[in-house]
C-alpha cells in the first residue's frame, strides 16, 4: 500500500481556533442530544448539517488531528445519510491516506459502522449486475453502497498490507461487518484485558444519551453479491504466502475472527470450510500423538482464534478437534495461562453428554494440579456445563470435595465455605478469620451454578451450619452477595433452608440495608420470600426506619420495600405487595410458556462416539 508523494507530507496543522471551535461543537451537541424531542430534534438536525458543511471543506486535515478526530467520531453517530455520504466521498479521493492515519482511520471506521442504517432498506434492491461510476443522479443510498464497494476493492487489492497494518486492519474488520450485514462487536478479542474491560463496562451500563455511546449497528439480509465478496476476501487471505503467521498476529488474528463470525451468520457451510483451513494452518492435525500443545493454542493472541474455532465448529469437527488436540492433554491446557481459556470454551461448547463425561473423567485425575495453578475458570466452565446439560452434577460435586479435602463426612458442613474461597480444608481451618471475609470471585460463580443443580444434599447441610455473622458478611460482600441471591432464587433449595438463612440475617437487617452490596441483597431476597416473611422483615427494619431512610444506600431499601406504607398505611402496603406478586407471576407464566418449546426435542438415537 503506497501513498502518493503529496500524501507523505504531514497534514496541515489546525490552529487553536479550529480546535476550540470543534470543542464548542461537542458541548452544544451533547446538550442537544440530551433533549431530542419535538422542535429540539429538528434544531439538532439543522445544527449537525451546518457543522458538516463547515467540516467538508477541511475534512482530511481536521480528521487527522488527535484533538478533533474523537469529536468527529461522535458527530458521525448523529449525522444524516447525506452527511455520511459527503464525508465518505471526500475520504474516497485517497483511501490510503485516510486508512493509514492513526486518527482519520478511527473516523472512517465509525462511518462504516453507521452506514448500514442508511443502506439496509436499499441493499437488496440495488442492481449489482450493472455497477456504474458514481453520478449526481444517484440517490444517497446508492452512492453509499458504491463508496463501500470502492473501499472494498482498494483493501482487497492490498490485502496483505491491510490485514497486518495496525490502523487499516480495523477498517477491514469494520468493512467485513458491513458486507456481512452483522455486527461482530465484543466477540472479537485481541487481549485478556479487553475481555475483562468488556465484562466490567458492558453496553447496558452506558448512558444512551451520551455522545460516547456505541454505534447501533443495523443488521440486514445480505444479498448474494455481498456473499460472493466475503468468499473472495476469504480466498485472498488464505492465498497469502505466510498466512499461517497471521493466526498469531495481533492485527491479523482479529480480522480472521471477524471474518469467521460474519461468515457464520451468512453461510455456515463456508464457515466450516474456513475453520478447516485455520485448523490446517495451525498444524493441529499434524501431530495428534504429540505431548505438546500446538504453538497457536498457547499464544496469547492465537488462542482467541482457536476459542472461536471451537465455539463455531460443527459437532463432527468438534469431536475431531477433541480427539486430536485435547484428548490426553487436558492437564496441559488447564494449567496454561492462555490455553486454559481454550479448554473452558471446549467444555462450554460440548455438544454431547458422553464427550463431556470423558473430558470430566480426565480432569478428575488432575484436579489437584488445576487448583494449585489457580486457573479456576476451568472449574466454573465445568459447573456451568453441568447446570445447562443437567448431567454429571453429582460427579462434579464429589470431584470438588476431593480437591478441597472435605470428603470425610464430618467435613461436609464446610463445603460451601471452602468453595467460596477455594481453599483446601486444612489451610482454611488455619487461616485467620478476617482473611476469609472476602469471597473468591470464581468461588462465588461456582456456588451460583451449584445452587442450580438438581441435588442440593451437600449444599443444604453446609448452608444450614453457617454462622449468622458469616451469612451477614456474605450479604455485604461484592461476590458473596450474589451467592445469597442465588440461594433464595434456587428452585432446588428447600424453603426450610431459605427460612433458616433469613432468620440468621434478622438481627443485622439494618446494617445490611445500609451497605452498598447488602441493600441490593435485601431487595433481591424480598422478591423471593413469602408474605409472612416480608412482614417479619419489614417489622424488623421499621424499628430503625429513620436511620435507613437517611442512609444513601438504605434510602433505596426504604423506598423499594415501601417501609413508610408498612408503618403508616398497612392496607396500602398489602395492596402494593399483592400487585407486585401478580406482576411477577404473570411474567413467570410468560417465561414458562416458552420453556416447553425450547426443551421439547425429538428423541434421537444416541450414537456412541469413540473417545
């Protein structure tokens, strides 16, 4: 990908007045977006049009300024089809300059992600047999489609440079999503930090009115012509001489992930062919007898691609992968910093109970090593699969008890406590009590899954022996509070055990109500208990009603539990609780009507798989 000589020069620097102008634009736009009703919506459209008319005269220079390009990205999300078309037309004069620049490339990426909402209605009626040059008579939608195709041709002509370039690879990923009519979004990963960031800051927590909101990608039915374009990209990528090296490349691997996700939505058969090609390039099939894990699997970047391959492959290919890649090497996978995530994906994607049992049997022999390596995500993946497939639940509990050294009957009562902090019995008993208050994150996830198992024998006995202060501590713990929630929501746990847990909280309800996590725990418990239990709970809380009402966390408990009505207007309180119960029952009935259609499946004769 070569630039012309004039483009090798640095872009003209925008002066401070230009920067200040666009920063003022950002402030005005933010205030307008927060009030997008009636006349305000019309004035915002006029305002955006005026800003774009100013922008088009200096688009390249402005978009290549680090201080201004983020503002242009935000502006693009509220621009009209005409605005986007005009900006993309200017970019098309020199795709190389725009794509390779570290600032303008982000703007182009945002433009591409916005484009589907303007072309989705026109795309299936567009005449792909006679694609002419862009003319003044073309509609905005037609022009946008032609511009997207022009960018496609440019990137395909420079596919080797595009796939490995830091900035251009992001453009290629966005373009693949546009052509595939689907958003890959956060499913594409290139580092563990990105995965953790997405868990912490998911889209549901973001303000919808914020200028920094994510682009809402409009999916659409993909025309046959676009499917051919995807196939052409696939062939171009895998025809490259050093294609195997791109599996572990920080820029190219996410492109391959995007291609897989997009093709999987468009053409499943083609997706399986792509997966076969990746497996061949990764040399997984070459050494099935080798004791070592293939390099691509242990690579911090390549492992993401293999995770995706495992989750998208057909059942037949899954079995082949298990036999050639995982069987006999489970311990190596489970104790490797990167490969253990691939194993987790294998366990969660397991299509067959017999295969899962085989995998669990191999893990049983090395569970002590897994615990020592502290890659507890593997345990969580097993518990989740046991919960979903409703198999091997008792076996998993026994394996867990053995690895925590609490198999003896007199130690069963500590099972829940041991799982919560994932410590063996001997070490747990010697630890200082204050160190046990914070629940382990993976221990919390394990207990939440186990509480949805069918057999609650060991869990029930252990929960009933918890001291009141332990239950209170868990209720106020960021991870432990979710365990208490799961206990009261569990359909397998007896009502007697739930009542016993609630009684252990009664003396400290006010303390819990005034805690950041505890207040949410009480609200969750409230939805799961009987009317009599609610009266007992409200009576206890109302003894210090003023303290709860004046607390910043307790205030929400006071309002949501209607404590004012309980103490002053009991009939109104009863009416509120009855209405709330009716709404929950209606919602539950609605969910139950869908359940038979999802769970009712035709019984197929089980084919025994050679493992």
